C-alpha cells in the first residue's frame, strides 16, 4: 500500500469516492499495476469504459498522432475526426445525426433537452414530462440525477428538476398508468447497470416502443453502459428488434478517453438549431480520434463482438456453476455479454477486498451485486482465474 500518496489523495481531493487503497500507475490489456509494482487482473475496466483493454495500441497511436496535429479548436469550425466519428456512428446505428459532449450525464442532459424541444415544437407546447424507471441510473448533474429513479441519490439535492415520473422497470402497465397529456418521452436503460444488472423481460422494449408510437412519445435509450459492444452487439437495442428515437452514449465510446454523444433520427435532431445546445469541448479532436480508433477496432471483422458473445456466455455459465456450488452466498446471476452481475445474499465489500488482495479488481454495485465489466478482449484463462479465486474465497 502506498500510504504517502493515499494520505495526500485524502488531503487534497474532495471525499466523493470510497476508493480502494490502491494507486494505479500503468495498464496493458487486461492488466494494471499499482505504484508498489503489484499486478492486478482488471475485471472493472474503468466501469465498462476500457472496452479494448488498457492502452490499446490503436487508441494510443490515434491519440499521439492527433495530439501532435491539433488538440482543440472549438465548434466554431468543422473538425475532421468529429465528422468521421459522426459518420461511423450513423452508418452503424438507427441514427441520422450525432451531437458530441464529454460525459454520460452531459449526454443525458442533452437528450432531455432535445426531447423537450422536439415535443414542444412538433407535438404540443405542454409536453415536458419524462417517465423513467426505479432502479435506473442516468448521471449526477441535476436533471440526470432527477431522471435517476433512486431516492438515495436525490437526498440533500432538492428541489429536483420538475417533470419526472418513475415506474417499476419491466412493468408495462405501470407505464400506461403514468402517462398523462404532458408526457413527452420515456427514458430507459436496455439493462440497468448501476442498479444491479437488471434485465428487461422478453417483450418489454417491444411493448414500450408500441406505447411510444401510439402516444407520440419519444423513446430515449441510455446506452451509456450497454453500448459499444458490451452486450455482444454494438448497441443493446439490437437485441430487442426495436429502434429508439434518441440514444445517449459515453463510457466505452472512446476506449477510455472522455466523450459523450447523443444520437437521433433526422426529424428529432432537427429540434436543435444554432443556439439551442452546445459544448465547448464536445467532439474535441483528441476525443473523436480516440473514438474513431475504438469503433474501427471494435467493428474490424466483427471479431470482438463475436468474442464478447462467446466469452460472455462462458463467463456467465461459470458464474451459474459457482451459484450452484454456493447457494447460500449467491442469490442470482444476471446479464448479457460482458455486462454481468452476481447478486450475493450479503454485502460484497469483503469479497471485493479479498479479490484485490489476490490481484483481481472487481466492482460492487447496489451494495450486494458483484459487477463484472472487463475489456471485451478478456480471455478464457483470465475468467478461469477469477472463478477459481471466487470459489476459493467462498469456500472459506
Ligand atoms: C455511467 C452512467 C451514466 C453517467 O455517466 P457519467 O459519464 O458518469 O456522467 C449515465 N447512465 C448510465 C446508464 C451509466 O452507466
């Protein structure tokens, strides 16, 4: 443990995170090393951010080249990597247009503004209300926080932003009941990530899409965690045979570099005109160059997406086996691709600590759900090592 650095960290940084007593210094692929030289296998992946692993050469080179050419110019001018990235996203999704920002919360804020503007312009001036789900997570800025259907995140920050209603996830009737003449959009995660890897039921999104069509509502998907190949498809909505009207992206979009995006169909995107929305750093040359390199690598031969589906199933099967062996510790295994959760019957803090002692980084969400979001390049033998370690820890 690097006592001196950790003390300084506590002295100079606001106390917003329950950080592990580890100072990470270097990473390559699935591995990271701390400041004492200890090696870890990283099953957190920056919380579903480092989709290609740490310091992927394609991303590193793209950043180096772009840093030498141009780092920032503002959106007063056209930016080559930004145009290239928008084209890549449009060609590989439901969308016709992209807007770039710097984080997930910023993408959600933009999506909320875009939906309200579109609804007021094209449906009715009184449309402003959003329906979101309990257990959701949409970010920490005030509107994104309000959209987040978990009271524990709201406490102390009231008054919240007006115009949000919550319904239980996976409950179609609850959505129908929550509709009013003021509703403008429904915003959901394809799989609830932060909320504990909660899966939608078979027909849920098809039915949500129908409700939106019948009532002239926009469907906003928050794919900040599920997007960029995480579930074995480039975007999770592809599993449900539906398309959203607006999608928010961030996390893995640039393989570790900060970026966010709002994607939309032309008719909806047109609600934004010069002066309605903007971001100084949004779509900045460095972030976009890293993102182009990330997406090109993800889509190359479809290899990584295939790998993610196959290895994700292998991972989940092994977690299920662990559950059969330790039914009193493990309540449920959930997830798709490499967005996997294992709900424990107790808090998971001690397990996370034991794993890190043995050189494996894992994450805990919602208090008792171990969340696994490794790089999409994770290998079978690395999963075997994690499973053996967990087996040993549960066995004691
Ligand atoms: C992480 C996350 C966010 C917030 O993203 P930030 O970049 O932390 O603002 C929003 N929605 C979902 C689904 C997320 O997983």
